[in-house]
């Protein structure tokens, strides 16, 4: 079985994340969308809320050949990947600055767990500027985020705000 993890904070989940899942899923038999528990990022949603939203949205990008699973973790991504028996870590790249950061992370993960590969996918052009941080900032300042995050996530953001 070819299993991969797609780790991230997903706070909030964006259509860019879904695009990476949709395009990488055919490469694997199973993909674990792995929600990082990192309180240092000042999350809008709890880990449980993020996992729940992802589970609700995933059917919209599911493929027949890849089982999509949601889990959460703390600590090192390489350790979680090993515990999950993953062969690969999937990461999205939006810009050169992402590549530089992700390359360092991939090399460290390879050093920690040499048997686990990192697979980079370029962001879709329409999502190349979308990040969770930017979506939160725009939303909190009253800007429009529709089309950039799933409708369910936007509704939950509005409920949090009220």
C-alpha cells in the first residue's frame, strides 16, 4: 500500500489545500490529512474543529482509488509519518519562498526518516497566493474570501466571529 501524509495546520482549510489533495490523491492508495496541533500559531479553530471540517469537506475531492483519512498529531512530522507507515509526505509549493522553506524541512525529514520521501506539488495558479494566515487576516478585516475557502469553512468562520 502506498500511503502518504499531507501535514499542515489547516487553520482554516483552503481551496488550495483541497487542490493539493485532489491532485496528489491519485498517486497513493491512502492519504492521511494530518492536522498539526501547534498552539504557537494562535489557531482560530481547535484541532478537533479542523478535523471535523476537513472530514465534512473531503468527499468533494475524493477519488475512487485513494482512501482519504483525517488524523491529528503533535511533534515531528517525520515521526508521525513513520508511525503512520507512510511512504511519502506531500507538500504544496506556492512560490520560491515556500520552496526554500520546504526544501529545508524535506532534507531534515529525510535525515530523520530516510525511507520517507517528500513529494512537492506546485499550487494551482488560482491558489498560488492563498494561505491560511492570509485568509484569516482578510476575513477578520471584513474582506471577501469566498471561492478561496470551502463554503462550510467560511460559515464556521462567520459563526466564530459572531
